[in-house]
C-alpha cells in the first residue's frame, strides 16, 4: 500500500478549492456593468444631477440615454443621484441599477412635460 506524497495531497485539496473560488467569482461578476468604476454610467455616458435623459426603453425596462435638456427627446431631468439604494421623494421617478439584487446607484428624476 502506497501513501500519497505531500505534494499530491496539496493538489487534491488545492484544485477543487480553486474551482470553487473561480465559480463564486464568476457567479458574482456575471453581468457586472455597474461596478465602482462604472457607477452612474448609462448608455456609455455619466449621468449626474441636472442632466436630462431620454428613455428609449419602457417604464418596466428603461434604456436611458443622456440628451440635451432643450431637446424634444428629453423625457426626464435628474433631480438627485445617489451612490446606492435611495427612496426618491414623492412625485419623482426612480431609476436604479442593481447587481445581484443590490442597488449600485439611484437616479431620482422629474418627468418633463412633453
């Protein structure tokens, strides 16, 4: 009966552990387009308080694009932007980007007369 060498025992433990770590990393990073380096980026543009946006999507699945506030395509004006989860005051529309169920940032927007 032979015994396993120390190096073989380490490999038996290290390889499954590395696969588990890689799996957890992959699960947590899937679709991560809202990490700290990309916060408040919508349609490849940074949107801040005072900016106007056009919703090219629907109310349930918005697709915001930054536009000139004087443009006829402007649907909303951003009144507040918050780095995480925030409840907007009554009368303002709320837009949140989430990752794994956690808010990454929140925009509170005023609907423009159209």
